[in-house]
């Protein structure tokens, strides 16, 4: 291909070029329309933000107060549970038959010898009633003889304790004697050295 063969655009005449150009003219600026005032919008957004922060603070404070109250109630429940256990223990001690019998004896109550039964519908008395006296009341804690094996074990324990005590006394006397001999030896060493000076 050669340069001569390239198609050329038709040349425009100067008259035509002036016709195709548009003339620029000054256009008046558009009139401003009614603008929404910005101040109410800013105030609304600010109020929403402040309200949200205040609401969050109130919510957080109420949650903390409820947590403190829950902790206080939990401590109170723990204290009451411990008190309930202590009172249950005291109640069980008071319900002990030996304790009841001791209290009855302390109040002067005795076991009746002969009891009479009153049958209400038949209006009959069965048995013969007799006044109660202290002779019929058994001892609260009767003495029970210890088995032989327990007596032998106690005797051996007492002998072992006496032997241990005697050995401790002998050891103490020996230490005291050694301390006295050591003190005498130190005094004898001091005496000749004091004379030499």
C-alpha cells in the first residue's frame, strides 16, 4: 500500500465551517429553589445520638444494680442455708432420746409402774392405776461392764505410757547430768586461763 492510495477526507470550505459552529451565549443562572433548613435535621440527629447514649447508660446502670442485688441475695441465701443446717443439727440433738430422758428426769418425771387404759366408747377402765415413784425409773446411762479384751488393751496402753514416761525422765536426767558436767568443764577451763592472765 502506498500513501497515495489512502482515501482523503473532502476539504471543507471556510464558509461551511462557520455555519456548523454554534454560537455560545450566556444563560442566566437558575433561581435557587426552596432549600430545606439544615438546623432542624442536625438537631434531630443530635437528639437521637444523645438519647441513645443516655438510654445505653441507663440500661447499663440498671443491669449493674440488678447484678449487685443478685449477688447480695445469693450471699443471703448462702447464709440462710448455713443457718438452716445449723438449726437442723440442733433439732436433731434435741430429738435425741437420751437428751429427752435427761430433761424429763431433770424436771422430776418418772416412769409409771402400772398404767391404766381408758376406753372412751365403752367407758371402761382397763388395768389398775398406781402412783409412779422413782424406783421404777431405770438409770439413764446404765454402767456396762467392759469386755476383757478392752480391759487388757487399756492396761497395756497404761503400761506403755508409764514406760514411755519413765524413759523420758531418765533421758532428761541424763541430759541434765551432761549439761552440768559440761558446765563444770567450762568453768575449770576458765579458772586456769584466768590465773594465767
